[in-house]
């Protein structure tokens, strides 16, 4: 089952709803990453990413698109586009305690190879020192193999050192293995990725955030491919990062 048309229609519906809803916060950014020695693609890789996040009276939405450009692998230079659209719809509000909100959480994963739909529940937390902390639990309706489950933890922690502003943020995705699909068997996978960034806005003289730093991505069974001695899907890559907000 292909979910692309559903995803595009839903994204347009959410966008139309956002136009008439009250928007509490929004942010857009473009970032460029460059890393070396990726295990799965056996190549260096540059990634240009657009991100949008907005919090609205109906919930929130996070959208990102990656343009991945790899060089030096056995197949020559390769490019790929990957997009996720993740609206969450607020069903209750608990602003007075540790648990902030409860959502129906959805995500559409769109690539040239497959389109997957994730549906579940999500929540935000009020934790001192965190700009944001959320947890989503999904049922993965996978395009090319048996359905599985996934949890996603997302966080952001701003801090300052010697008058300079920094941000430590990231996510952790963990997905279960397939259990009854011997043809397209998929392993349980984990992707722990964080960014550590310094805001150079003061130096440049702008009121928009301009981050310089690193991204550290740690995969176990990347792309749900079982790690083996013949094919290494345990990946540990540090990439240089520039990220501009607007």
C-alpha cells in the first residue's frame, strides 16, 4: 500500500487548518551536514535539510526533508530525497503537571523506495532545563514489509557558557522487529542522534539563530537490516553541521 497521496492530502489539510488556527510558535531552518565513513552506504555523505515546526491551537506539526548526496561508493555518486510529515492532534491538556499534553501522533515517511504511515499517541513533558521533551509511541504501517511498532523520544536543552548560547537536542527512534515475515524479515533497530551546537548569531550580528556544531548519529541495525559480519549496519558517525533558522 502506498501512502504518498494520503500524506500529501493530509499535509495540505493540516496546512489549510493552520491558516485559520491560532499559531503559538513556529520555526524554520536549513542545515548542511557533512560526514565521512558511513557504514551502510560505504561512502562520505553531505545532507541538506529543511525543517519546519509549529505549535498551534489544534496541536503541532514537524516537517523535514533531507537531500542526501553520497560520494565515493562503489556505485558512484548517489542522491536521494527523504521526507517526513508529522502532525500531532491535541486531545487533552495537562499543563499543570509533569505531563503537558496528550496527542494523536502521526508520521508519514516518504522516500523513493517506500512510504510508511505511523499512527499512535504522543505526549509532552514539563521538565526544568528542557526547552522541549516529547515521547511518541506508534504502530508502523509499513509499505514493503510486516507492520511493527516504534517509539520516538525528542528533546532540546538550551544552555549558556561564558555568555555564549548553545543547544543540545536530538531524538531516539527504536523500532521492533518483524515476527512473521520470513521473506522481508526486518531486525529491531535503534537510531540515537543528537546535535551539539553553538549559536554564532551574536558574532555575526543577527537576531536569527545561526548554529555551528556537530551531529552524532549512532545506529544499531540501520534501516532494520540485521547486523552481521558480512554487512555492518552498526553505524557511528560524527558530522560537521551548520544550521540557519529563519
